[in-house]
C-alpha cells in the first residue's frame, strides 16, 4: 500500500469517526461556518432586480426570494411572511425605513415599511425549500426612500406562525438601488422650509401694519392649521426671527422660489393680503411693499392685482391710495389711465349680474371706485 493511498484511507476513517463521535447535525453546523448551505437550519433571503414590461415601457421590479429550512412546532402549521424594508446605506445615522405605497403596506397596526402576507400551511414540521422561491415582487416606483440617489436596500424576511406570531425562520438580503425621485426626508424638509418662509413673509407684513392686533389673530389661526409651529402663538415664533423685515422678505422669497410650488407662492401672497386687510388704515407704502413682495415671488402684476381686488375691495374706504386696486400707477399718462379704467369697467360691469351675491357686491364696489377716478380725471383734464 502506497503512502498516498494510506493517507486517503486515514482521512476517510478520521471523517467517519468524527461523524460518529460528533453526529451529522453538529458536524454540519460546524461546517456551516465556511459553507452556510450545509447548516441544517440554513435559511436565506436575496433580492433580484428585474424588468417588467408595462406595455408602454419597462418598470424596475425587485423580487424578494427565500431558500432553506423552516422548522415548525407542529405539522400543518399555518404561517405568514413578515417583510421589513430599510435603507442601510453607509453614512446614515442608522437604518431608515423605506416606505411602500401599496395598500397592503398600510395595514392598521403595522409600520409603513413592513407588511405581512399569508404564506400558507407548511407540509411538515421541517420544510425545505431547495430552490429559490419568490415571496413577493415590488416595483421600485412603489417605494419611497429617505433621500434621492443611491441606496443600499435591506429586506428582513421572517416566517412567523400565524396563530402566535412566533418567528420560525428569518434572514436578510441587500441590493443597491437608485432612487430617482425625492425622498420623504426631502419632502419633509421642503414642507418645513415652505411653511417657515410663508410665516416669515406674513410676520413682515404684520410688522408693516404696526403689529395690528387683528392681524395677530389671523397669524395665530394660520399657525393652528399648520404642522410647523403648531400650538405656538405668533408672538413666540416672531421672537425667534432675526434681521430686518426687508432681509427676511428676501430670504423667504428665495426659499419659496427654491422649494415651493407656484400654488404655495400664491398662498403666501393671499395670507399677506389677508393680514393687510385687517388694518384699520391701509397706508400707501404697504401696498407698494406687497407689490414688490409679489414681484420677488415671480407673480405677474395682473394676478397680484386680481388678488388685491379679492381681499382689499371691501377696505377701499380705509386705504390711503386705492389706485393699486385698479392697476394705476403714478407714472401713467392720462390716456393710459383712461384706457386702464375702461378695461376695468368692462370687466366689472360684466359681473353685476353674476349669480354669486359676493361677486355682485364686489363688482358694485369696484364700479364705484372706477367712477371716482373717472371723475377725478375729468376734473384734471
């Protein structure tokens, strides 16, 4: 017998002796340190990136798959799959939830980043999935990540007993995903920045009204409807602002132009006009400042004029110079003033028969104002 043959025989005898002495299951667990699939309790999860033909193009899909052994406390054990998604990208302060828009991920009593689906009854106390089995498929467009950009998505999948919720097997898988849309942290930051900017503008208009008490009430009412600053009075929040009103207006307008939708900019101007309308007397410079504010928010003059008419028409008697309501300026020549007044007359005269009583009342007020200015122009001609 050669030395090589003898060495092989000794190795075989040693292995057989180890199996007999240790037992096959403990030995497989020992070998599982280097070869996980030989572990008798081996259970694994992976995420595959696929493409789905939608008819009008292709959509990225994540297939969450499982493989391995599931040990149940009894035969015919009913089970569920509990799936939890998180962003574990390097640089995060910790795992962050990855939300899903699908209805089943919004069940009462569960987090928005996890779902439970029925897995069915296991055929035996020990069930082995020798091939990879798809547990669920999710379109990436249905996921809401914390932030835009690359994300390391982790899925923790657990097989649990339906009756008790006790985990029977659990594993996690990871995949790199690119998020092309804004994440919920960015949306939250946008909402907070937008609301703070609107409040900044409203507070500046309030200061321009010499801190009118009726305007403070309007600010408090607006704050009570917002998630930002809820439960705080206007005075408390105003004390936290620094800088001159002009500096704060510039910063707030920049923030709204950068973060807010056009509709949000109109909401800001309408709130400012509502505060201005609360004044017992509306000075000429206040309307000029409001017009400049609207221009910084890139709101067209004709739209600002329409909003001014909506909120200030009923306050004509308290306005130092109501020309702004008609779109008149000091720089206009007499023919330009006549042309503008004619256009305004036609617009408001068409509304005197409007079915809405409020519109009819506003039309009457505007026509009276137009008549006053026509009379002034006649006296000066």
